[in-house]
């Protein structure tokens, strides 16, 4: 009789530990690139993992920046979620302040509800833009953060049909983002 209870007890303990691990959430994943790294939620994936054939954009959403990383909270094609990309663009005159509303005024399709502010990323000054724009049929809400490193403007861009509800994920990525030495 005691032998039958022991395996049952082991199973219950294993189930309890598995449930406890799920409740705490899985640890974050790290994205490492030659120029930067950051952490992201463990339930996210790269666009290449989602699509298999995804190619990074040479001109990220018409902003003249080359995409270096692309990730999403979407688990299956066709679902909604939030997308995050890192892109870079050489600075003319090495001044981040030259990236301004004029850059967004030139993109097609047009940007609406553009809001501009200053921010900080890893102790460095940054410029932030919030806006909406159509891409295909839907309208997307964007949050772009530009930061300068060695004469290059790096763009950290989030977009979703609505960014509301994704602030924890955005904060995780932004707080962990750092440039390689």
C-alpha cells in the first residue's frame, strides 16, 4: 500500500512544482547582436521563427533605417500582437536632434497624431515619437525611440493595432537594452 502512495505523491509534487514555475513565468530570453543586446519576454519570438523566410527590411517603414532585429509577441501567423524592431541610420552631421518631425513628414503612407518628446535609453539622451499610420489595411500605433551611438542613429520601434496593454513588455526591452562595448 505504501508503495502505491509514493508514486502518487511524487506525481503531485511534480505537478505542484510545474504549476509554481508557470505562475512565476518563464525567464526572459536575451537577444544578442554584434552592436547591441536586450532581454525580451520568453513567449515572444523572432520574425524569422514566426515566418521562417522573414527578411529584415532595408528601409524600415520608409524611415531610411536598416532593420537589424525583428521580434513579435505573435505566436501564430494571422494573430494580433506587438512587434519590435531595431534599425540603424547614419546621422548627417552626427546630431540626433537633426532627426525630427521632418523625417516623419516625408514618409508614405502618412503619419498622423505625431507626438514628439525627449527620453533616455541606458543613460543616453533619446528622442521619442508616438504616432499612427496605416500599413496595408489596418492602422498601427507606433512608439519609436531614437538614440545615437558613434555617429549612428539607432531606432527602437514598437507597433501594434494598439500599444495599450504592452507597456510591461516595452519597459522590459527598453530597460535591458545596451550597446556592445
